[in-house]
C-alpha cells in the first residue's frame, strides 16, 4: 500500500529534550516536506527536500532541522524543543512533476 | 506578503443546497491543490489544477482555476452530510518548491 508513515504519532516531552520525528514514504517520490498545523493558521511549511541531500527552508524553519540521506526518509529534528513548538506535524511527499502531496497521519507533539 | 486566502472560513449549509468556496492567492503559481481534512485525520488530496482554465469534477465537487485572476473555486452541488470537513487550498510558488496553504474552510452540512 502506498503510504507516508510518521512516528511517533503522539509525543509529550519537556523543554530542551532533543527529539526526532521520522517520516518514510514508499512511493519513490522525489519531494518530501514537513508542515505544522495550528488552529486558525492552516498548514505552514517548515522544510522541504527536492531530492537526496537537497533541502531548503519553508516559512517557519526556526528551531527545526532536517536531513535527507535516503530518498524514502525525511526526519524532522527538534534539537531543543520549546513550548511554542507544540503543534500537529505532518510529513508529505510528491512527485515533482505533479506536486500533489500525499500526507502522513500526523504527529501530535506537546512540549511542556 | 505571500498569502492564500479562503472564503468563507466557516460554512454551514443545508443538505441539497449549492455553494462555492473561494481561494485567492497573491503569488505567481500555475498549480493549485485542494485537500480535505476530516476532524482528527490527515489531509486527503481532492484536486490538482495544473493550468489556467483547468476544471475538475469528482462527485458533488467541482474545482476550477483562473491563474490570471489568481483565483480558484470549489463548488459544491447538492451538498450531503458526508461532505462535512475542512477544505484547504494550496499553491506552490512558481520557480520554488515552496507551498502555501490557505487557513481552511470548515464546512458543516446540516441534515
């Protein structure tokens, strides 16, 4: 089954404790990206990657890091989480030709 | 400022009625997308509009794109309760790989 898989789905952590949210897709998509969803703000793009070893900042990259060492994986790293990073995070992937994003199930993160 | 604006933000409508959701964007883009999100769920792709004048239909939903006016519409025909969800439009900025999403339209169809 074609899918984008995120882990963990739910996480409660404390300020400053590094964490990684993993994202994996099995559709051979070149493009992968991360978004955060907050009430009243829609989805905002954090980082994106056009292919292996190629990443760039979206609209809200502060406090986040990413890497793309393999085509199928695109982890989101919070080196020192803060409460304002409490949010619902989505990973998505697509073929660059169509741009149609396929989303993971989401990861709800709470930073205390 | 690069923006994607949806109107209305909230929509409550009776079953059987027609309505249109509007999506205006301020950046140059030839590609526009519509997604649906059910409460507590992920986003599901509805339509991909890749050129000016594109029109796509799926069931009771029809989407169109006017790149000159920077406007897309999502038309709902004879609404049914199952269409209740939040609908997002999004554009990718020409020449980049950045996406901008609208804030969403929460649709509630009343029986």
